[in-house]
């Protein structure tokens, strides 16, 4: 059960992009310093740290913390695929909610440019790995099924990329900023795994993000954001008996738990940051969360309902498609965006009047289960 007094008092991120020349400690330091300054605390005020990373080298969590002046406190490493940073957030807020710690830090960091030159290589011991089914192909299978089930033209998925890349063009920290593409450019970009084209796939990014989590009673900042609920669900068995596309049941379960704990409904959400590693990912997740009816998410993007200025904007940061996807940092980068939105500090990306924000991160990659992990967090604006 969530304690209503848990707040996020500070957030920070690095810039996102390819930075093979930077040490991973330096990427994390930028995010940590910004988060501590935002919360008006010093390294010595932190009681414990949860750090999410997927491909970081052994011992990276302690090296990162030592480089940022946080040596000597308990440091817990989290690996939950793309949800690693959000699981770190979940564990951090649980530690404060239960009274285990007073003020803690959640950090996510990844430097993919020094590990992979192309797509993430699937685990060779899994069936997907043995057949060469990398994640773009897995998402493409879901996309083809979705389009078939609802009788949609493949072009409709491209509107997710157009929407998110426009938002990303307004984000100075995004990996893929610059002039946003139009629908013809998205659909005309190089084919990756049909129907997904290059501009419908997230880039391989480096970066870090951090959040200070504490009791409302100890917060020193003027505008702490309340953690209304935070649900963490691991995937159940996923096999030929499963009737829904990969990850949908897991996202639904996490969403149900988060909304029930907060006493809210999807209609109460003003702004959301969702896991859009591929355009179909945002589509399936939007519907699994209950933010719109099945079969309508892509068209809502085309109509502007989920775009900046729409009735319920999704991924105003630019999402993974534009901000980038440094795996371990992604969930906390999403969290930072929602905190900025709820505080009214998102600049040109600001969603007017946002008081309730949602973060969802889905971690995939383990064969035989419906996703490694999914976290859904609901955050409330400063009072």
C-alpha cells in the first residue's frame, strides 16, 4: 500500500544521444547533481540509492555513486530490462513509504554506444535468440497482428512517430531533435521490420536520469510531486494459449493496481509518458492502460488527441522515439518529464493545467514470459 506522504522532491537528467567518449560515471553525475540541487539536498543527506542499468559493467553502481560523492551508503543494483530505472523508482518509494529510509535516490544510467553497434542482440539461449528474432521483429509481429485485428492501414502507425518527434524537437535534451519529420518521411524511411520503418524505431542512446524520493515531511523544495501510487508487475507465462499480443496483459495488470491504489481512473490522467520503443509499443500500451478504446490509439495520434495541445497528451518529452532510449535511464527520464510537467516547468512542451501524470515502462527480453517487468506510477502535482 502506498503512503500518501511519499514525494519526489528533485529530478535531473543528462542530455541524451551517443556519447562513447564520456565515462558512464560522468553521464550519471550530470543527472544526480541536477536532482540533488533540485531537491535542495547534499550527497550527505541521502540514506540509500537504487540504481537501474542493463548493460553496465560489474560494479558500475558503486563506481557511479562514489564519483558523485555518495560512497558509504547502501547501493542497490536493479536490472529489469527497459524498466530498470522505473523499478529503481518503485523500490525507492517503497523504502520511504515503509519507513526503511528517510530520503533516497533513484538513478538510471546506460551507455549503449560502447556495447552495441546495431540492435540489441537477443540472448542466444532463448528461442528468439536462436532464430535471430531481435526486438524490432518481435514488435513488428505485434504490429501486423494489431493492424489485421482492427482492419487498419499500416500508415496509421506512422502518426505516433510524427507526434513524438514533433514533441522531441521542442526538447533540448533529446537524442533526435531538429526538424521533425512529416508522415511521408516517416513512412518513407528505411524498412526495418515490416511494417516498421526506421523512424518508427527508437535510437540506441546513452544517458542518465535521477530522482530524489522522500517523505513530504522532510522535503525542502517548494514544489514536491506526490507519488499517488506505484505498481510493479512481472510478466506471467506467455505462450500459444495467450490470446493477446506480447506485454498487453502485464501492462494491464500494473495499470489496474496503480489506478486502484490511487483511487483514480484513466480519465483522470492529464499527461503520460509511455514506453514507445517502437510506434506499435505506444499504441498497445495506450490501450492496455485504458487511456482509449481498443483499436483507436493510432488514430487518436493522427487526430491530435494524444499530441501536445490535445485532450490527453502522451510522450510530450518526445518519448523513446525522439528523446532516446538509454535502457536503464528511460523510466527515470520519463519520471523527470512528468515531474516537470506537473510543476509547470516543461517550457514549450508544457501541458496546460496538468495535475495528474502517469509513467509506464515495460521491460522485455526474456523468452516465455509476457515481458520482464512493467511499472506504472501515478504522480500528483504540487499542492
